[in-house]
C-alpha cells in the first residue's frame, strides 16, 4: 500500500513539472517570436522608410522657426500655414484632409515653403516615399491624354496613401494642369472616412499656383504706396479674390468642384518681395556658401540687388523674380572676386 502512495506522489510531481516546463517553454517561444517580429520591424525600418517616428513626425516648433528664419516678407504664410498644419496634425479625428492653395508670383516662396513643410514632417524631406511632388508641365504635358492621366494620378495618390496615412501631395503649377484633371482627385479631398479602403483624412494636399499674383501685387502695392506696413495686411484681404480668380480663369482649378464644394481650406497669398526682403535672401545665401564675411559688404550686396529687375516702373517697389534668381546672381558676383594674396606669400616665394 505504501508503495502505491509513493508511486502516486511521484506521478503528481512529474505531471506538475511537465506542465511547468511546458508553460516555460511556451512562454519562451512566445517571447522569442515577439522579439523576432520586433527585431524584424526595426530592421525593416532601418533599411526602408516607415510611417512612424523617427521617419515621420511633425514638429510645429521647428516648422515655425524655419519659416521665420528662412522665409522673408511672408507674415501671412507664417501665421496661416504653421497653425493650419499644427491644428490638423494634432486633431484626433479630422473630417477631411488638409488642403492648402498657395498663390503668388514666381520667386515668392511657394515651393520653398512646401519643402520646409516636408522637411519638418518627414526625415527624408522631399525624398520621402510618402510625398508625391507632381509638376504639371512635366507629369501631364499632353491634354489629349486626360483619361489616361486621371487613372495614373488616382493610382499614384492611392498607392502613396496606402503606405502612410500622413502622406503629403504637392501639385506644382496647378494653373497649368488640364482643367478636368484635378476633378479626378475630388473624392480624396472630400468628407469620406475611406476611399477604396484608404483613409485620407490625415493627409495634406498643397496646390501651388501663379493665379491671382497680379491681384496680390495690386493690394500689396496699394498698402505700400499709402505708407502702411505690409504686416497689417490680413488673409481676408486676399482670400475671396484668390478663390474667384482660381474658379473663373483658365487653369487647373477653373470651375472646379474643389472650390465650389469648399474642399480647399485656405487660399494663401505669397506677397511680392521688396528690396529689403531680397537683401535678406542674399545674406542667407552668402552664409550658406560660407561667405558670411560679405553679408555686411554694402558694395557687394548692392551689386547683386541692382542686377535684378523690379516693378512697377514708377516705384520699383517689388522684385520681379522675388528671390528666385538670387543664387545665380550672387554666384556671378562671387566669381568676379579675385582671391586675396597676402604679401607673406610673395616673401616666401622670393
């Protein structure tokens, strides 16, 4: 009888240990699998871009500082763009994508601001796989291929947003796009939770256009001639006119449902730049070239400024090309400067 109890006790202990071993083995396997998948994800994100930090992450303080320090003469852009993106990014439940429409003459900073936004959202900036930078005259040059372009454009947008719900779509030269083409992307900008299974509500669409540049210049010139600071101009002074110009004049947004259905959140004017703003661009470029010593060289800076054109003829208040030609004109003047040769060099040679 005693032998029976000994055998029973041994069996119970063996069963308990077997269950413990099984439990420990299962836990180890689970932890190993979890570690493996975690390692795999980290490795994948090391090799390829991923839709989360550190590859994706908006820093509104950095965006604010970059626009303040790198963009000149555009107080409305600083106010509207930074706050609009900040509000959209931190909204837990946005109803639609953020859609910004940039307007103004060439050289006023539209593309530059789009690049600054990209750099403060994606680690790889404009090279990110989560950005589509569409240039009208390059990507869609043939107006006889509208239907083909519509399909291509929809696929590009869908494919990009599938990779990351924080994607940014930049449409350059919107005023040169075929009128029907932007209509193809209306569903992506509308109040839908998903399109073809993809959620676009956290994406950002940026439209760049020269439309309304003349009206913007007219309003800004009037402010200048009346002796009022341009910083007193408000968005309300421009937005309705920009909306009307875009809707009624030939171009990508002509008679567009994006406007009639109020899917564009902000029409943002880029004001024509005055001589003082172009001077700031010259200084910034000289620092970038490692020639900060020339920033305070009045003669050199004036040569660059005088090589540019200004309008209107009566006052020459604004730069015709904004800061767009500053780099080339500054480089030209830099090339004319002979390198300094110290007298000690001659002494050594003698």
